[in-house]
C-alpha cells in the first residue's frame, strides 16, 4: 500500500494543469488555471475594446465616449454630404456618377487595407462567395445613390435614404411572410406620405426634376435594405471584422464597376473630364471618401457602445442637419412643403424606433389614462365625503 501511495504521489507531482493527491483520510484537488493573456488570442482579447481611428474609447467614461462618437458622426458626415453635393455642382460632372463611385470604392479599398494591416488578426474569415454578393449589393446601393444626384436635389435624396423601412417591410411581407403591428404600419405610412409630399414639392419648384432620379434612389434604397441583413449575418456567422468587410466588399465592387464602365464605354469620357478638373474631382473625391470612411467608423462604435436606438436618433439628427446645410450653402428653390413633409418622415422614423424598443419605454395608452382619471375622481369623492 505504501508503494502504491508513493507511486501515485510521484505521478501527480508532474507538472500539469490538474494535480490529484490521495491520502487515507482526505482527497485534495488543486487546479491551476492559465492566465487570461495566455489562454486568449490577441484577436479575442481585444473584443471588448472599442477602437476608432487608433483611439481606444474604452479608456474614457460613458459621457466622454458619447460626446466623441456624436462629434465624429456629425463632423465627418456633414463634410461628407457637403463634398458630395459640391462634386455634382461642378458643371458637366452629373453624368459621371458611376465613375465617382469607382473612385470612392478604390479609396475605400485602400483605407480598409491600411486598417487591416494595423490589427493583429489579418485572416479572411468570410467566404469569397459571400463577399461577391455583398459587393454587388454595395455597388447597387452607392452607385445608384451617387448617380441619382444627377437628377435629384440632394435633400430629396437624403429624405429617400431616411425611409429604408419601407422596402424592408415590403420584403419581409412577401419573402418571409412577416406580420407587423400597427405602430410599424403607421411608421411606413408616415414615411410614404412624407416621401410623396416631398417629391411633389421637388417636382413643383425644381426646374431640373427628373423621375429617373426617383427610380434610381428607390432601387438604391432596396439594395441598402438587403445589404444590412446580409452583412450582419455574415459577420456574426464567421466572426469577421469591420476592416475585413470593407476591404473585400469594396475591392470586389471596384472590379464590378470597372468592368461595367469598360463594357459600356463610360470610362474614357469620365477620365477625360476629370483630368481637366483634377482638384474638383479627384481632390474632392478623396476627401469625400475619407470622411465617409471615418464617419461609418464612429457610427459602428456608437452602435456597439450605446445600442441601435441612440445611434438611429443621432444619425437622424445628422441627416436633418445635412438637409438644412444643403439649403444654406447651395442655392436651390425652397417651399414650406419641404418642412412639413420632412417632419412627417421624422415622425415615421420615431414610430419605427419606438416599435423596436417598446419594452424599453412605453407610452401611456388612452385606456390607461382614462382608468387613471376615473380612479382620481373616486379618490377625490371619497375624501370629500369623509
């Protein structure tokens, strides 16, 4: 028995993660757990950190994080919208919306490659077939959106972008057989009426209004409604990073647009025009792409830290500010119908946000208010009687 105990103690004294010691009276179990830095890879270890443009926001307090994110969203996206409208204000540039998208995709690919080199995990996690689908949808979203500015005023385009809920709901009904509550239906109805009213105002006061722009921005909206679901599913399923998504989706989209412009003979005229105005085209396009890339980084950080509810509120305020600045900086006809239709769209956005977060904040119902008033009257009557 003593030899057996000696053998057991000798075997258990070897280095390992678990040591078992048996005696005649007690059993001792000691487990040595490796430290967190040894057990976790650098990629997993940095999941909780929110890094934007090389700045770790996790080191700051919540109010400071909110102030930094909101400032970044407003600053970069307001400059983004201003430069986008400024490029199309260059005389003769309106037919080259697809070439602007080609240049923008090229810059986004370079920015994504630089950011990917700065992180420790550089592996491609999402399959190439998925990226080909995402790239096609991205081309449809941004290409059709940029091209629509050759036919529409910039505020009208922004109003259409605010109404992504409409194609999402239509697709959910016909594709997935979803059913929506009365709040969602009311939100879609408010957005639809606001869009119709805004478009009618635009067609009345704008001398260069073209229905082609409405068709283009509507198709871009449909592609934008689909791409969000595809990107979210791919990133959750394969644990892909934002920089990886940007690099591969925009680089493949760059090849798509380049092939399309080459086949339709639209590349040569655009290159010739931009070479005559390099500062107003390539210079503005670089700043336009840079601010857009920085802006989306702050939006993603805002969603990760504070949730989609607050992010939607901030981006909606940014879009409203963009419309106001568009009327201030660029000469265009104005009518009060723009204001009322825009407020109707904002009401639809609020109803949509409220529908998705009904468990977080509940508005009092009419029946509840009525019961409360009846109870107060009864208590008053009882106190008077006493």
